[in-house]
C-alpha cells in the first residue's frame, strides 16, 4: 500500500500533469502571435542553456560531417591530380600513334607493350601480338618518335622485341641530308638505363654538327628507309685519318612506350615521319643554297659595278686629256718608195785575184 508521502507526491504529479495539459490546450488555441512570443520568451529565459547546448551539438555534428566530406573531396582531387599528367601523356602518345598510322603506306600491326620479357633483361620488350597477327622475326618495331628495335621471337599470341639497347642491335643509317652513311650500334658503355647509340663507319673527312638527324637507310632489308634513329650529340672517339664515331641521342625511349607499331613491309616510311628535325634539315639546306646563290649574285653585281666605274673613269680621263692637248699638225706627205738598191752595190770594187801564180824569171840554165 502507498504511504502518505507517496500519496502526496502522486497527487502533486497529477496536478502538475493536469496543469501542463491545460496550458498546452490554451496555447494551442492562442493566436499565433501570442504563442510565438511566449515560446520566444521561454527560449530566451530559462530554456536558454538548453538551446545553447543543442546549437553546439548540432554545430559539432555538422562540422564532423563537413570535415569528412572535405577530406574525401581532397583525397579524390589529389588522386585525380596525380593521374591527370599520366592520362594527358598517354592521350598525347595515342594521338601521335594514330597520326603515324594515318601516314603509313606499308602494312603494320599495332601492339601494346605488356612488360619486360625476362626478369633481369631490360633490353627486351614483350608485346601482345604474335604469329596470329602476322608477326615474324626481324620485323621492325617503331614508335611515334622513331625506331624501337626489331622482333626477336614470335609466339602464337606474343612476341619479344629486341630494342636498340641490345648489344646485337645494328642498323644501317645516313644523315637527313643524305651526305654521310654509316652504321648505328649501341655504345656499350654504362648500364642499360644509360645506354646510348653510336654512329660508326663515318669517314674522317666528313664532319657532323651536333643536332644532325640520323635516319635508317633501308639497306640490309630489315629496317625501312626514313625511320628516325637518333640525333648527333658530339664526337665519341676518332681514329686519326680513318674514321670518326659520333655519339647519338636516341629518338625513342623503349622504357617509356606503351604502344608500338610492327611493320610487316619494308617500303620507305620517310613520309610518315615529317618531324621538326627533318624539316629543319631541309630548311637549313634550302637556306644555305639561297644564301650561296645570293652571295654569288652579289659578287657578280659588285664586279659589274666595278667594271662600269673603271670604264667610265677611263673615258673621263681620255676626254679630259684630249680637250687639254693642242691641235695636231696635218701629217706630211710620204715619198713614194722606189726600187730597193743595196747601198754597197754601186761602190763594189773587183778584188784582185790573190790565187794567180807569177811565173819565175828565166835564168837561161840548161836543163
């Protein structure tokens, strides 16, 4: 049973509940202006601490949500920012490859570089095309920048490519102006990552300036004519009076390519690589010819002007001399020449005959 105190507490709670219900009903039927004013006064007075705590809790929860959203956006932006240069470079290379494919007039097979052929061999590449696509050993492999190498082995669906860094790589080449022919081979100095090319068998009297473009010559039947191989950097070594070996900067980097073209024909591909270096070489040659022609024309004009000035000066001097000299007398009549007479013929005296014998006197002696 409930005690007296409990009865008093229960009665007090009942009264409080009834009062609250009555106030709620009254507030429900009050005009909106009065109800809003009463609620605002409650919030600004004894309910102000509760309202402050609620605001701080809401701000904290909102800040946490915003922090998480900003962190996620920042991470996504960082990932995108890191991948954008790679995507741009890949897109640029693909565009260059498509442009190269549109220029080629020989059969080819497009392939993607998968990974290195062997774990410790960084001079070979593995591509995802093989005999099914028409690949065979010793077919040239090119990139938009220039020569990569040649097919070494071809399986059913893949092929191994020997790059220019391989010790057995050789290609017959010539300069872009067609003046010097030679053989290009890897330098063999340093690691494979630092490998470079050498332009060998060049005559000692032929001098190549740095920046000269070297192309494949098409001799040998493996590499077509006109594929960029490298650019002359300087003289690597020389044998006095015999040959010079030039160091080349490779045109294409095998470690940076992701897609290549395998040429199945051996026709010339010079038209497919109208690079700036080739155009610069042709332009330099044309400019040199124009400059030479201009120089010869200037020399001829200068000689003509000098001759004209010399002739005019001589004529002026002759005219001045003739004007200053007195008038010459008329020439005297010359006698008519007669028959020629030797001067000593009229005074010739006959000589005595010194050979005539004088007879001896007769002495009357009896013989």
